[in-house]
C-alpha cells in the first residue's frame, strides 16, 4: 500500500508539472523560460509572492497555454524576457474575480528591467481586469504586440506606469489608460533669488543696462544661458523698436501705414510676431510657418538685427564685407546681415576670425546684441 501511494504521488506531480508549472512558494522564485523544463508549458502564479522572470521561449513557444498567467497579488520582475504566447497580465480567466468585492481584488506590481518583449497569439498581451490594480515600475522597456493578423489589442484596461518605464505598443493601439505618477515639482525659488545669478559674468552689466532701458520682456529676464527661441528674439526686437522710437508699436505701424496680418502664420498669432512681420523684421520659416519655439542661430540674429534697424529708418544697404574666414558657411540670405552687424559694432566674432553662422544664440547674447545698437549712429539716422 505504501508503494502504491508513493507511485500515485509521483504520477500526480508529473501530470501537474507537464500541464503547467504552478508556483506556490513564499520566497523569491526565479523562472527562466530558456530552461528545458518550461519548453512546452506555461507558468501560472496562484500564490502571492515575489518572482523573477527571465529568458525566452521563442525557440519553443507553447500554443496551448500562456507562458505567464498571473492570478494572484505579487511582485513580478521581467528581466529581459522575450515571450510568445497568449500573455495575460493579470489573467482575465478568473470568472469569480468580482471588482465589486474588495476581498477578491488583487494587486500586481510588474518591475521592468532591461528590454522585454511580449507577443500575443490569441488575446491581449496585457489585460487589466477591473478588479486588479496593476502598477508597472522599474527602469526598462516593455514592448507588447499581437501577432500579425490578430484582431485583438495589445493592451487593455487601466495601468499605472512609472516615468522610468517605456511601454511600446507595437499594434499601434492603446485603448487602456496609462496614468503617470505626478512628476515631483522643483522647490520654489527663494524669494530673494537674483535672476542675474543665471547670467555669465561678462553679460551681467549689459543685461542690467538693457533691462533698465525697458526692451527686455519680463519672461526673458532669467535663464540667460538658455538658447533663445525665435519668438523670444522677435518679441525683444519689437520692444527695442519701441525703445528706439519712443513710441508704442501700434503707433509705429500706423505711421508707416502698416497693420498686422492675422493670417500671416498658421502656427502663431502672437501680436509682436505679427508686428515684426509687418515691419519686415522677420519673414518666417517658409510654408506659412513661423516656428515660434525653434532655436535661434547667430546668422538669424544678424539678419533680424539688420531688419530691425531698417524698421527704424536706418540705411542698411551695401554694408562693407566682413573679414570673417567662415563666411562660406553662412546662408546666402544672411551675408548682408552679418556684414551689417560687423560694420556697426553690433555683433562680434567667436574667435580666430570666425563668425560661426550656424551656432546657437543665447538669451544673454541676444540682450547684449540689442544693447550694442547705437540707434543714433546708424547709417541714415
């Protein structure tokens, strides 16, 4: 009788392992799908615990059972896995999982490490039942997709994803809701913080003078080493015209018989940009676009400075050629502007007789440039 019971126990265990490797251990368990023991079966998790999933079953995918079924609360680390099958996270097959009964809800944490791939054959790769709380954390990438021709979606339900995890839905559909945890906000600046602290030492005196003249917009007074945007530079050009003429921009436009065209650009309606367009300070970037947030280069700055001086009546025609050795790298439309700012001491080179036309221009460089313009000494003034 003893032998029969032992034999029966062995046979029963063999049947259970062949059908699915059911894990029910309290300690951390590591599952490697590259192992032969998981070649023809999936793994179902029924007992709460901590598990590390590794490896790939692409050499021996199981068409009959999902490689992973999570049917319990727990923490599951996906460590560079590549799994093919009906991957369900958590499994939707629990008919008794009632979202209205808190006792039957489960909470699952997926920790994503490295590059992970889940491919669904007959269902969804990640499906969060309404009775499941699913949190995805870690520092890695999770790519999920359905096999070609599969009508099922790759991800469904609501999940919470940490900012350090990238989820790629290769099917192109993402009907679920991904909730990113709130990004920690930077501590507020000290009340007595001096915006000039962000400026380079060589620029501080000129910035202070320019702000005193009133042509530096308030929102540009800070982060001085940032690359200036096209919108910011254009707005400062308009403020400088007001400073140089002693008139507001509407009066300047009226005296010239000009007006703002609300349809000038399709990507901005900023009144200062439209005023600059009317005055010929800018013509945009082509195709009816202004690209307000585009970064600004030194050759763009030189051209708009020349056009700004023209707007207040300066003669900008035929400036003498500059002696920069890299003028062959400047755009054709920028040559006159570079020659003009050089001849009038408004912009200097970057060293070794270079102008560096394509280099970015910063806020502090732009402020100093406008401050360098001596309106009264400009040709024709």
